[in-house]
């Protein structure tokens, strides 16, 4: 294994932030020596946490440091005499973890819990003592971290450990913030361990903790963890990347000159902005070298533009695209549509006259804080004045900063039938690197649903309805009827059609199109409980089933009566070129019937005079069809899909209770062309189990 794999300082000279990390580690050695000298006097802040206090005050100038002093004194006293494998006093570890979080802008409660995070597990300090001295909230977080620590080492690769870790994370995201900082410091000092143990810890970090850091938005921790894991698990590729960066360091870097040009453009436009050059970290350089081949000087970093307000971001974008040549395919707006982990920025790329293409990120300073620190930057996630529950409370704490993906994981982890299922769907969820947002329609209401990229209408159904989605028979996407297996795209509008029927259940092939854990677990559980594919009450009589769409009436009939409103009768649903007759009804509207409809004879028998009606040249029409079939599971879904394949919209559908295993379906359909009616009826008759289709 290369020296860099166990000695992160070896490449620190390559990048400014790595030099900062190197200084941090030297500072921690000094903190270790200060810790050995013992606590300070009662009125003075201990020297060992001076760096923590300085970093904390940079983000929170008015912070009360007295609680940090008390937490440090308890931690230092309780850990006194304990040593790390590196030979340093153990207190340097919680100090390092707390310094990492302080630099990210964590609030005082998080830092207090961080200083104490190992005391309950490794010393004689009890949770009751922590609660008595620091309150319920600090106690809750320390208890959560303690539970995570107990399950992480030794059995960290077991599925059940991650279920427990997830629960601990979900109850308070600050638990996982401390855990991530704890893992980062341990990864920095991993060189004292055996190579096989380094590899095991690195794999767990890669598979679970780095994806969790990504989803919590803590990019500063995620990127360094990626580099450290890269060095341990892929030493040869790491060395090649290190050599590539080292070679670039000796060349003229075009990015500072490009940054100067950007500053000049924005200054002339009157936009106050801070422009920085942000070097790529090792893994990022490795990735783009694999996709772009030979790298140019501008590929080793990006331009970061920081402004005050959201509107300024778009002002910067306009100036950049006006004064430079934009690379249109590289533009992404994560301000209007934030990523699943709270990330917001504008991404673009511009070509400069020298022939270089520079990637540019534009964001506000607040967006930058969240982009770097994620949930850590959001402070206390609980409303002021709300007392958190005690650590042994059965009620889950409601965290308004919890990302949507984490809420989903917490929901379905309780439904997972076994640890292996949980593990497989967890890995699949963490592997998702992109989410889409779709908008569901339910009557007059519209709401957003976040789903992983590649999700289908099936996933949307279970996200909206839970287990009631077992009865889903179809969906409209952007107003058009489609099959449940259809994949969704960002921004789609979805209306789901449900059969409100206890006997309905999912088909086995739904699993092939389900992407979300909630859908896969629910479908798998139902299929396991019904191995024959039939619902629990398939043969039992049922009330009529009705599924109604959103579209109103209207047709292509024109009455020979000036300004009369014309509507097609629902009893016979005439379509071109049916012979029709119209009758004036209350309100002056003209209702159109097929000439052989019983209603026509009835109206004429009471002396009603018919109005002449003719069909417009336009071809679309509405019709009601009756389908008679033998009962079987999923018949309604199959019929709906057959109708959708013909490009026909279902306005409403009714299924009567089965009689002697025979079922009668009634569909009111909107056809784009009346000439397609015979083909539609043939397609419906071709559905297995259907023995007749006729006009109503």
C-alpha cells in the first residue's frame, strides 16, 4: 500500500484545503499536549478547546462558550489515562471531531454533545449525569451516538446494524453529523491499523457513510472521506491521480486568469460578488479523467461565484452568458429545483478566448454554507421553546430539516420483512444519485412527490397511497392515459386511478418496474401473502366499482338551434356517424341521443319535438362501451392498459359485482378519432377473459 494511503499529509501540499487539513492535524497534536497538562482554572477557557471556540465564534459570534468549557472538563476528566492507538491522549479524538463540526458551523448543542459523544460508552459517565448537567437535548444526542457506536464496529457490515443506525439518524440528524465527523477523524488516523482492518472500515465508509453524507448535504465531509477511502481501496489509481495533480501543479493554471476576467465582468455590471478558484478533490479529478481522457488546465478546478441574494445569481448568469460563450448542455438550475439534499446553485460552463472551458458555480453565501455543511449548517432543527423528548421516549422527534429521502427510509424500514430485504433496498436507495419531482393530481388538489430517477407510476402510487396502491389500475401522465409501468420524468403531472376494492392486488411484474423501497416492499409482501395471485375476496360479491377521470362532457354534435349548448346523452353516448336526434332540456341545452335510444321514443311519446343535429368535421368523440368477461385477477388493469395502447382516454369506468364468475365492465371513453372505434373494440376483445365488447 502506498504511503499516501496511510499518511494523508503526503499530498497536503497539492491543494489549499488539504494544507488546511494538515494544519488542523498539527493543531490537534498541540491540543493533545495541552490536554495532558490538565484543565484550566475555573474562570479561563481551557487552552485545548481554544481552536474549537475560535471556529465556533466565527459562525456564531454570540455563542455562550461556558457550556463547551464544562463539557470539555467532563470529557477530559473522564477520558484521562485513556490513549488512542496512535499514542495520543484519547481526549484528542472528541476534540478533533468537535473541531470538524465547529468549522462547519454546527451550533453549540451539537458541539457539546460531540465533546461528550464517547463518554457514556467508554467511561463511567452515565446518561443521567449528562442529562443532569447539560439537559435533555444533549443527552438525547449523546445517547443516539452511543447506540450507533455500539452497532458500528465489529458487526458494521451486518444489515440489521444499518437498520438501527438509520433509526438513530432519523430521530435526530445531529446524531449522524457527529457520526460522520467521528468517522472522518478515524479515517485520517487509520494508518495505525492493520491493512485488512483499514480496508474493512473503508468499505463500510464507502458503501454507507459517504452516501449518507451526500444525502445529508455535508459535502465538506463527503469529499474528504471519498479521498481517504480512494487512497486505501484503490492505491494504484490514487497514485496515478496524485501524479496527475502533481504534474498539473507545475504548469501554468489558467483558472486564476479566468477568475480575474469574471471579476472584471461582474464589477463592470455592478454586481457585488466574491470569485474563487475551487480545486477539485482527488476523486473528482479521477472521475473526470476517466470521462474526458486527457485533462487540460481548466479541468482541475472550478470557478465559484458567491453573491448576496438569489436574484444576483441569475444576474451573474446573464453576464457570464453574455460576455463569454456558454456551453448550453452544462447549464443546471438547482436554485429553482433544489437537489434532494438541500443543495442549491446554478451550474454552467463558459468558453474563454484562450480556448479553455471553465465550469462555474453560482450561489449565495447562505447556499454555500448549506452546500458545504448540509444539515449541520441549519442549526438547531427544533423550534424554539419545544422541549425534546428524553432519550428513552417512544415518540419520534419531528425534525423539520429532515430531507424527504430520509423520511421515506424511516417509513419503509419499519415495513421491511427481514434484514436482508432491508439491506438490499437500502443499498439501492443509497446508490441513487438523482431524484425527480412529479406533481400528483387528486381531485382539485396538486402536490409534489419526490422519487428516484427512473421511478414509474407504480412508485408514485405507493408514495401517495401506501398499501391502498395495491388497487391501482392505471394512471394519467400529463393528461394522457398510460400503463403503470411507464417511467416518470422530472416535472410530470400524474393522476392515479384506483379500484376501491379489497380484492385488488398488484401483479408480479410490478416488481420489475418498481424502484422505491416502499413500493418493492409492499408489493413483495402482498405477493408473498397471496402466492396464487388472487386477492383475499376474489370470489365474493362486491359493490360496484367506479373509477372516474377528470374530463367533463362535450362532443362534436351541432344542433340546428342558434347559440344552444349541446351535450351528448350519457345513456347511449352517440358518436359519428351515428344517426342522432336532439331534444331541448331544462335550461335551453340540447341533449343528443342515438336515434334508436329508448329515451328518444319516450320523449316523442310525451310530445317533445326533436331538434335536427349534425356532426362536425372534427373526428374526436366520446363513447361508452360494455365489456363482458370471466372474472380473474388484474382483468381491470389489463383492459385499461389495452385501452391506453390505442391512445384512448378513460373518462370513467364502472365494474359491476361478479355474477357466476362473470363480470360486466362499463367504460366511457374519449377517442381522438371515431374511425378508431372498431380497432379499439377488437383490442378489448383480445384481452384474455373478455368474451364480448359492445356499445352501450
